């Protein structure tokens, strides 16, 4: 039996917004991942099945290994189609904000959204959401935003789960849990998966479509990162990966080529915390943090990298040189040494 995680009043409020409106825009965070794209496309398909117009809008492009998702080719990318994106948002009767807890996570697109009077519905599993949402479905206990979208759809109409919707939801859940390697001990997750399989998905095929779909450059980059760029700090049970802008150009890194690299050093015996510093733009370092057990990498993200996220998966950014970013990491190790080694 699936727990009723989401308050009934929130389900009812969302259903009222859907019934009253005709056009909806679905927004996800900058650098959209599998959970963002999977949950957004699932919700769009559900709304269209109810006779509504639903447009998914992303701040910038998502990885190519997600392009196979049903209706993903209809997504509007704000970075390359600004006028079309702004028009779709402006025409919406309501805005669904998925997989982010603050409009700042939209980048420039957040300013456009903030200027509109249309009600905003938050569906997210990150901590400490901003205010200003007409309906707030915020449950950090959920493994993914895709899980929450499933729960909403299932509670509204448990017969509305089509094969295409199920594929999108499974992709979001799978990618946000490291293929169910973390944040996935709830029995409800596997009840949901059984429902998705009953809807006809091939979970093995989905796995291959996502994880066996990389470029040759990605494989060359992977070898280089593990051999030349991996630094292990045994005294702190931690590891560091760095990738400069020059190195990204050398390996012709495309969107998605660095996906999952931050998780790999966790396979090293004793490593509990990994930091990946990635200079996608000169002078700006993107930070990805991963941890296991009870080590709160989101605390490190907030204190040292102007970021946040989940206890075991967080991110942030640093403006400056790679050397400065590495020094921030080392300072964090000293601060958190006891928690990393106890």
C-alpha cells in the first residue's frame, strides 16, 4: 500500500488549477538533469491527456542522452529560443515549477517568471523552498521530483498512467538515486516501480538508453579524469576531481559528458565525500558534491560554495580561479575532518 505522502488539500488545489486553466508552462532548473526532464515531460503528457496545452521550458539544453524521452523534442530551450519561451510563459494560466526550490535556480528565466501574475505551483524535493507559490508540494523525503509527480497523477486518476508517462517518471527516479544506489530505501519507491512496470516500461532498456549512450569523447575524458585528475585524501576519507575550461575544450566536452563522474570516486574503499570542480566558463567553477552515509555535503555546499541540495548530493559555484576553488575544498576538509573520519 502506497503511503499518502502528499496532503490531500494540495492534490485538490492542483486539480482545481488544472481544471480552471487551459494553458500551462512547466519550468525546471538550469542545467536540467534526468529528474528535471523526466518529471516535466511526465507532467506535460498528463496535462495534455486531460485536454490541456502544456509546454516544457528549460533554461538551457539538457544532456543528449535524455533526448529519447517521449515529447522531449517539443521542449523549448530559453537560451536559444527566448522569444518563444517568454511567449509561452506569458500565455500560461499557471506555471508548474519542478525540481527547484527558488526562482534563482532558473537563471535569467527566473526574472521573467517573477514578473508574472500567473499562479505558480511548486513540485520539488529540495530543502527550504522560497515563498510565493500558490501551491507548495515540497517533500524532501521523496527520492525525486518524478516520484512526487507520480503520486500526484496517481492520486488524481490512477488509470492515467500511460506507458510514456511511466517511462519519464522511471527515468527521473532512476537518475536521481544513482540507479537506486542512494536515497532509495523507502518501500514506496519499489511499489511505484512495480506500477511503472505494470504500465509497460522496460526498465533495463531505459537504463541502457541513459547510461549506454555516451560519446567517444566522454570515454576518453573518463580515462583522463581517473588517471590524471583524481586526487584522494585518505586522512579525510575524501576525493577531488578538477576539470578546467582548457581541458574541456581539449576533449570537446558536450552537454552530459561529465554526468556521473562525481559518483565514481565513491567506489574507492574508505571514500565518503567527493568534490568535482568543473570550469565550464572561464572564471566560473561549477561544484558537484556527493557523499555517503550521514555526511552532509549540502552543509559544505552552503558554507563554502554558495550552494545547497540534498544531504548526499549537492552543488554550488565559485567565481575565481581553479586554484582558489581547490583551496576552498581543502579548507572545508579541515573544518569537517571529524565528521568525515569518525
